[in-house]
């Protein structure tokens, strides 16, 4: 009963924090002219979104951090090395995304940090992750009990951490192309990971995830169509990376592929499109990521988002079963 109370409280404070912050931050972003730069390759419907305030990821990042730290200081949730790693990744990738967004706005085009610059920062965060993890007795074996996998990786586990963080952060970033799409899918995914975490004994990570769920729900007030604010790389990179970090820390890396299945499909659509063009010299999809393919088919933006949310919810439920029985 105490845990249920904590869970409800976590969602509530996250939601209230982001809902209030959105009211304060969005006018400030508008006043500072921190508007989104839209790629020239997208359709006319997206061109209308030019100038929508970006860096909106702060709306759910700041309340999540304040609420988590506050609950730790009040000793309502335990502070552990795992929670420290989660906060490191969340803050670190948010900073990378913020720099990318800021430079993009400053230059007046949809180009921020270079791939090389991003990779250096991501490697540094992965090193910090691996160092804290190993200092606190973390295992370096990839274990999947139900599949009888027990692969000792040693120092290569550090590269594995980097691969998961980069892959997950880029997957969410690619999916953030329609109003409410990435935010809603992320909320669904973190609900799944919060339940998995709580059921397998990671209360600290579970409560953090629920705070983030609440914050994302508050953010969606302002991000559903027509969006009043866009999360930008500030939000998408942070969400994807912390999702990957939670999967690693709870030893549910394969579960991540299920829970975040829509993000995986979106990423695969881009990869398949690239190879298809190179091999067959024609497109497999009308446009990638996949949500743009549906747009080109004439689907309404809201209908696409609803469909993806439903698929995400079904995959999240399957992921919970898989993650608990893993």
C-alpha cells in the first residue's frame, strides 16, 4: 500500500510540476524567439510549424529532476548508485540536446552539433556510467535467463552501454516528428519500465520513471496537435538515453526492444530506406521515418499518432510480461 501511494504521488507531482512550468516557460521561449527550424524536406503541413517554440523538453526534465531530488532528500525514495547513473544520463543527454537545439536556432537552420561532437559527449557520459556502475559492483555479463544467455563481456560492456544509449536516444529523436508522438510513446514506455522496475526490486528507478511519466503527461497538454511547444533534441535525446539506461540497470535490454518497439520500427524504417535506395535505386517507403510515410499516404496527423500510441501500448503490455518473466 505504501508503494502504491508513492507511485500515485510520483505521477501527481510530475504532472503538476510540468503543467505549471509549461504555463511559465512557453511564453518565455516565445519572447526569446526560440522557435523550431523545420527541415526543407518535409511537407507543407510541417512548414506551418516553423517558429513553434522548441527546447520544450525542459518542461518535463526540470520537474522530474526537482521532484526526484526532493524525494531523495526527504528520504521517501532511496538514493542508490543506479539512481545516480539515471540522473547522470538524463542530465547529460539533455545538455547535449540543449546545445544542439541552441546552435540550430542561433544558426537559423536545422543544423546544430556535428555528429562527431555529439559522439564525443556521448562517449564521456558512457564512461561515467561505466565507472559508477563498476565501482558499485555492477555485473559485466549480458544475462537473459529465459533464453539461457549468459555472456561475460568484461570491459566491452562499456561499449555495450554506449551502443544502447546512442541507439535509444537516436530512436526517440527520429520519432519526434509529429505533435505528441514521441511524448506519448515515451510516457507509455516509462509506465512499462516503472512497473517492471518495481516488480523486480528497483524501487528507486521505478519511482523516477513514474515521476517522468507524470511530467510527460503534463507536457502533452502543450504538445498534442496543434503543438504549442516542441521538445526538441533537449527532450528526445534525454528520453531515449534514460530509457536505455534503465533497461541496462534493470538488466532488461531485450525488453527495451519490445517496450520501445515503435521507436525501433521507426529507426529500422530509416535504415531499410537507406539500404533499399543504395541496392535497388528506389525508395521502399514514400518518406522516412515511418510516420512520414503515412503522411504521404494522406493520413491525418492525429490519426497517425493515435495508431502509433495504440501499437506502443500493446507492445508495452507485452514488454511488461516479457520483462517480469525474463
